[in-house]
C-alpha cells in the first residue's frame, strides 16, 4: 500500500512538472486608453498593452508580430514607437521587423529579441506597452465613433529555446475614439439655471 502511495505521489509530481513546463500565461492585448473623446482635426495616441505575464520572471516575451487595424475614413496614421523591453534595438539587443502602414488600414509591428531568457525576465513586468500609436482624426463628427484594434497576431512567443507561443485570454483588444453627442438635456437645464442665477446676481448688484 505504501509503495502504491509513493508511486502515486511521484507520478503526480512528474505530471505536474511536465504540465508546468508547457504551461504559459494567458496573455491579454488591450489598448490604453480603452476609450477617449476626440473630434475632427485633433490627434490621438493609444498604447498597445500586453498583460498577464509574470512580473520579473518566466515566461517573458521574446518576440511578437502582429497587425493593428484602423478605419482610414476616420483616422490617418501618423506614427508609432516601439517598446525597449525586448532589448535596445539601437544596441542590437533586438531587431525591428515592423513594416508600418503597409496596407490601407493596417499597421504591422514586429520585434525579435536577442537577449537571454534571464535578461528578459529582469526587464519585463507583468504588464507593459508594446507600442504607442498616433493618429490624426480625419473625420469624426458629433455622435460618431471609430475603433483601433488588434487585427492578426502572427507570432507571440516566450523566451525559451523553443519559442513557444503564448495562449491568449483575449487576442483582440480595441481602443474606442468617440465624439459624443451634444450636451444631454439634464446638463443643458443645469447650464440654463446657472445662467439665470448669474443674470439675477448682476441685476441685484445694480440695484
């Protein structure tokens, strides 16, 4: 009986180790801010955030290749900047394979890190910005809205030699840009009352 118990415990430990070696954090890609107010002629910026990693330890992100989509009738792409948490591109610690605004409404960003797993573990927190995107608002009338979203994820790999892919809890984040409707009726009434009070005060002052 004791032999069977010991064998069961050993088997459980081995199984747990094997499962753990293949387990990966279920990461989430999202935009920050998730929603913002803007209008025609203004400029907006959004950060593409990865979260769900482990702070200061494995698994860390070693490469990514993805597309971000936007509506060209609403926004004009301006620029993007990439994270240095996969390594300093200028110092050849990582390489930028981004293709930028390569097609209508699509921006391709990609980085491959040349750092060791331990180095990436020290660099990266559980959540950080992969890239910052800037757009000019081409047309966003009152009551209108548009979205910036993750379109396709071609590669999103950890820092192991096998470059295993992460599992996604949420593969497509969305950033909403909205030009809200005119001031609501209750708010308009409040402004009207304030105006009347201000006029009343002025009349009292002149008596």
